[in-house]
């Protein structure tokens, strides 16, 4: 049976600023994971490697990224004799400044590599395995155009695969976010819908054939806990069989720690490790919650430093912790002392705070001030 390997949103060259000092290492991982995708496509004897948009993070990637990608695609097409199809997405859309235009000669030199949209091409027909890959490539980063409207399946080949990069209306979406309507996915005659743009794996219900977002092979943002997969699709006369294959190396895992019950950095670190086992390939999204005593001396930077080496990276998640500044806490700070007067003044400011951000600033100042006035060495 013909086999298609479907990936998307590889985002080679992404800046990954959210990963801080580990960003460049993760950019290298994105490359290695793309090489693993090629390895898998060769192992599976795939008839086609299909990239459903955003292979590159930008329209003007460094030439080293372009050469790397072309070398890997040539490894696939060269060793297998099969075909690779690139669909230009929202980050690497077609146009005068497109990577596919700027490096047109280099792309053309790779045998059996096709870029949909180049020379107005909307189909790549693989006569041997009987697959027709069809799609209307993106020409801008935002668009209200429905890519699937007006796209028809092949009348000659048994397996028509529609490729699209956009947002299906099963979730609220912006009107210019490359709309794909569920109705368009219900059109008959297609064997598979290869979707891109969303970075977590998702199978869309209600389509006339399997309609799958393979998602980004490596997460592109801290909320993408469903990233890290590619789709291996077997096309048969009774329909396409889709296998979700884990390809990514780094995984985003979320945890929320109650800092009101962890008196010091050591206790905090123990609690974090208990929630999420240390793993150098885990990106830990750490939420902090709880109620802190006004004199607890909690220091977020210091606490996070105690666990940062246990994971690939620790990224701040929701921070909802607050100071407990009830009458009891205030009574413990005598009014006759400066510390008591300071705390009461800050409490009034807190009551008048306009929003969460201002509240957090006042709470930080209050906690720091109380600690200083009590003679603690907190300014290191
Ligand atoms: Mn993308």
C-alpha cells in the first residue's frame, strides 16, 4: 500500500526566545529531528514525504539552514527514489522575497522535490503509487482566502491528498488566519487531508477522510504540550490508516507548585522533582501558586535556580501566589515599629491596586521591605 509521511511546522531556524539560554541548542535539535523524520520516511519506504507548511520559520532563513534542509530532502529522494512535496505555509509563504524564490535554483537541483505553488503548480501526481498531492500554496502571512475551496481531487489517480495550512472552524479563529471550513473537509473524493498551522497533533472529526494536524515536531511555544509527532499514513482502498508517530525529543510538561507550603529552596526543589521527574529533555513549565506569609522571604529567582539544572529548561508558567496579609499577619508586625507601619501602609496600597500587575509589584515591594526592615540579608 502507498505510504505518505506527513510533517508540518518544522520551523527550521526559529529564534525560540522563550527557551532563553537553551534556544540555540533547541534550534540544533529541530534540525536533528528533521533528520529523524527523513530516517523514518526511509525506514517506512514512504512514497512521499509531505511538509504541510512552515518548513522554515521565516522567508529569509540563513543559507546554512536552506542547505541543511535541501541536503536532508535529497537524502530522502536520492536513497528511496521517492518524492518530496513542500507546501509553502504562513511563515514561508510564496512571494517575491520567498525562500523558495530566492533559492529556486537550489530547490530545482534536488530530484523529485516539488514546491506547490511554484509555477502556479497546484498538484504533484505520483503515478507509480497512484497518489495526487493537491494544494493551493499560501502567498502571504495572513489571508482570508479559503485554500480548499476550488480544489478538486484527481480523476485519474486513486488517492488524492489535499494539503492545507490554516485554521479549521472547530475553534474560534481570526477571519484572516487562513480559514478552512469543516464543510470543505467534508467534500468527497479525498483520501486524506494533510493539515498544518496548528502545532499540537489534532485529528478533525466530521471530515470525509482522515484530516490531521501533525503539529510541530518540536514545540514552538510553552503551551504546545501536544507537539512532537509526525503522521505515517497508509493509503488503502478502504481508507487511509493514520499512525501518530512520536518524533520530537523535547517535551513540554506543566506543573503547579504551592509555594505557600515550601519554606525554602530545598523544600521547593524536592516538591518540583516529585511532581515532574528530572529529565534533561523536559521543558518544565512551572506555575506557582499559594499564599505566602508576609515575612516568608520567598525569592522566586533563587527558588527556580535550585531546579534549573534538572531539566532542559524551566519556563515560568502562571504565577498566582499572593501574600497572606490578613489582620493576624499585620498584628504580628507591631504598629509602633517602622516595619508595622510600613506593612499597614502597603496594605492600603494593595487594597487600592488597579490590577494584578500592580498588585504583584506592591506585594514584591512589601515582602522585600518587611524582610529588609527585619534585618534579613535579601539584597544579594
Ligand atoms: Mn507554524
